[in-house]
């Protein structure tokens, strides 16, 4: 089930299953699993959830999961990479549209109960079900312009999910309007990741009306890592995305993300990932079918 390798930033799988077959390939992407028909149990990281028609589950690349199918089940599965999230964020940023999508990296990677109920707003849930129905229909019919319609529908769907996941987060994260919100800090770091001058500690401290010392302490207390470690970690994640899903040269990636040079990026990447950028790219490409 869901065994096809993902070669694009996103894809859609329509399947009907009576018996669960575990994926034969690693699943290095996010998945939205929508139940069109059927019932059973969905197991994620040793937690069990009932599923039935209309249920929607969000799975991250790190989740361990399987299904105990009690009644023949029709699934719509939307799989997407972090590149797709990055592309949506870039589009939203250029259009100055919705602030929720600017927070997707944090929300989708840090939300702690995403296997359960996603929607806390009934109107949002109804809209999501309508979008999922439209996505399924467009994927089945392949009508004129279906790919654009699907992409825009997924963008709106992720927007709704991000909004509802954020509502269920802890008070500190949810208090987005507060001066000292970690989420605001992370959003700022991600938004300005391509502008090193905006990431200097004295600039960050001024932006959040804190002292440099308190800013560092506060961020580490609530995230478990220093601001500089977070910046490096996030940049290396972006490097991985570009190595896996683009033809950019390592030198070009280094320039884009503000590394000193290609050599420095290669050393840093190997230090944190245990492999060179070139070897990572070859390894990733080998996982794709010819």
C-alpha cells in the first residue's frame, strides 16, 4: 500500500484495500490520509485511533504507522515533501497572503498529536472534506487544468490544517501575538534565512525587544537548542531539499543560503549528516526508479 516512490514535490494516490500491506520503501515525506469509505483502526507510534468515513490523518516522515482494516477501505493519500511546503511558503510570501503558511515548517515538524483529531473548527472541517472530495474527483477525471486545481486545493487544505494545529498547541506557541512567542521567533528566522544580516543576535534582540543574553536563554529553554544551532539545522534541511529535488550545484546552494563557500558547506554538511552533499545527492537519486 502506498508503495510508489515520490518523484515530484507532491502526488496523490487513490486506493481501496481490504488488507493492510506495509510500505516496501521508506516514506521520507508527509502524508495526508483521507478515508473516503470503510472503517478500522489506525496505529501511529503505538497509539490507536478509530477511523471511518471522513477521517483525516497527518503523518510525518518519522511516524511509525499501520492500519487494521475492519471493512474494505477507500483511501485518498496526498504525499508531499518539504520542498512542496517551501514552495507554498515562497508563493504566499510573494503574494503577502496568509500568515499561517509561513509557519508550516514549525507546525508540521513540531506538532505533537497530529495523528488524532486535526480539526477543532467544524466549518474548517466541512471545507476540508469538500476540498478532499474535489481533489479526489480531479485526480480521477484528469480534466483540463486538473493539476493546477489540485495544487491550489492542497495549498488551501494545508492552510486549514496549519491553522487548526496551531490552535491546539501549547499556550506559549499559540500566543502568537505576544512579544516573546517562540513561534514568532522561528517564523522570523525562517522568513529571513536567506538574509544573514537579519539573523545577527543584536538585530534579533532588537526585533523582539529583548537583551541578547535573555533572547538566547529564552529560545534555548523553549526549543532545546541555541538560535545558531537552529539556524544551521534549518539551513542544512534546506540544503537536503535542494540536493534531493533540484539540479542546483553545491556552489549555488552555498551562495543562496549564505555559506562562506562550497568547501565550508561541504564540511558542515558532512559533520552534521555524516556524508558529503554529493554523496547525499547520489544516494537520494538511487532511491528513485529509472
